[in-house]
């Protein structure tokens, strides 16, 4: 489970990132990121009803992505707020595909060390 200190939970912080953050689009994800004044990076994963009407599938994707982020925390640069929005193409992908795609998106957006 992703530690609470690494989660981006406050609505005002999420709105700030959505409004002023930079974007990176990959086939499976949309990343929005913005530098924060903290010494750690915080994350939130967004899976909308457009991806799947079934909550079971949305929650599974959310859990898998949080776990991928948790396992790669040491590789990710600190001092950023990051929103990972999942696209509908992610549905039905294996854990390995999700991990590779997210790592590639983070690398291309220059958020990996």
C-alpha cells in the first residue's frame, strides 16, 4: 500500500496540479505533474467511469498502479505532485504492461532519477 505521506489527497492540491501542471500523454495514461515545495513526491491515481462502469475493474487498476508506484518510489524524483489518469486502453492489460508503460511515461516526462 502506498504510504499516506506519498498520497495526494487534498482537493485544492489536485486542482492546483490540474490547472498549472505539465502534461504527458502515453497510450495508457495521462500524467499531470507539478513541482511542490516538499522534499517528497505525492501521487494520486484517477480511474473514471469512462474507463469502465464496473467499480471492481476500476479499483483493480487503481490498486495495481499504486503498487507499481510504491515499488518504484526510490527511482522517482522527489518534490513533485503527480496525477496519473488512466485511459480506457489500460483495461485488460497485464500488470507487466502497466508497469512498463508507467515507467516509460515517467522516464519521458523526466520524473525518474
